[in-house]
């Protein structure tokens, strides 16, 4: 036995355990507003941060120590205060930042809570319906993707589709398929006030949340959310159909794209946003995002797809070539990669 390799694996697992523990501490800081209090009020001692947030100083002391050890906070020995650097605040405290990621930490709470159910699915091969996931999965998924959509959907991705933005500005029709809590639909309604926006999702609770969010945004009269799946919404000649981080979660992605082909207007475009993945498996394994992406695929994407009719389960790292083949089979004549982000690949399909 190679003792050096044994030690490397020990250190690798300790690093993973440290990451999991730190993620849990990030979720605590996010939930209690500890990061926001440091960002807004400046450096603080444990007592000062506890007073700002209505929390107990003894618990705050441990959290501050862990976060300083993890490198997110800086401890000032001179006055005993902890500093949240401006760069870290963009990731941990500022929800308007495209780099904000603390909200996504919530998702791991749902994953850990679902370990026993997932283990049983491994034994039986059965799927886990989306509505049976832990509520933290719904919240964490929304908050993980929201910063990227807010930063890029209406400022970069839609404008990159030739002619689509002009059509929507003049009053076109949009369908957001797999709309979740309505983040993208609300962004599109705000950016294109003359357009009509429809959001569809088979998860009833998500549709309820989306309606509430639209009402809170003053857009309830312009966005219609309906509990329909990716093959049953009206084929009404939409100018833009969005499938944002949705296609790989579907049990029958081929049927979903075939329905989108029927539902899109002759000059319209289907915007497919998927997890960023290579077409080569070895390249995927080497990606810095691979371990997280495959974990997400194991905990939620694959089980959700296996629980639906079709049960194809593309997984979260299928790659653009798979989507291209599905699009061609569905009758789309044009396929184009629009752009990539560290998290997503953005694809355009045309009739």
C-alpha cells in the first residue's frame, strides 16, 4: 500500500468535510443576516455583531471564528473586530451582486436531509418526485441561479438572439417553461413591458410562490403562471420560449423540445440554458464545477427526471451535443451556442 496516497485521500476527505461544514456555517450566516450586518455596519466584535442581529454573543463568537478560519472574514487583533472584505461581501452579503452565492448554500441543507430517501432510490431505481424534495432544495435552487439570471438574462442572453428583443419590445409573447418561483418571468416582464409573459411549471407550490412574487412586484396582471408541464402548455406561437436550467430535469426532454417546436412562432427562438458541461466525459471530470454538478445531478436532477413519464434522466452534465441532437430530432433547423458562464451554457434553437 502507498502510504502517501492514503494520506492524500485522508486530506482530500478532510477538505471535503471542511467544505461541507463551512457551507453549513454560510447558511447560518445567511439566514441570520450576519453577513449583511457586517457589510452594512462595518467591522464588529462578537458582542457588537450579536447586538446588531439580535443573536447570542457566545454562538456568534464560534461562527466568527469558523468564518475567519475559513478565510471569509479577517480578524483584527488590535481591536478584536472581524472584517468582511468588500470582495467577500459581494459573494456573501449582497443579493444584488452577480457573484452572490450564499443563498445557494441553502440547497445543501435539503440534500443532507434527503440522504436516506436517496439511498433507498439507489436500491430500487425509483425516482424522487420534485415536489417531495426538502423545501430547502426549492429555495436553494432559486437563490443559486437568481444572480446569474438577474445579471444576464435580459441584458445579454435575450439581446443576443437576433430580432427577438425588438419583437418583445413591441409586444411579443413569452413562455417560461419550468418557471419555478418565477424569477426569470418577472425579469422578462420588467424588461419588456409590452410583452405578455406566461410561466409554466408542473410543481403546484412553485406556481403559488411565483404568483405571490409577481403580485409583490406589481406584475400580477401581466404574468400568468399556470401549473402545466413542458408538453401541455398551449402551442400559441410564442416569440420566445425559455427552458432555463430545466431540460435536463425532465423525464422526456425530447417530447419537451418537440412541443416547444410546435409552440414557437416562425421567427421566434427557444432559449435553452443548461449547466455548463463539455461533450467529453473526461473533460467534464476535470472541470472545477464537476464535483458540485454531479452531486446536484445525483441529489435532485436525476431523481426528478426518473420520477416523470419517460424517465430519460439526461443528468446535469449532458453537454451541448446531446441538446443539439434532441433539437434536431424535434425539428429545429438552427442550433447555436450563444455564450457560456462559469455555471451555464446558453443555447439558441430556431425553427
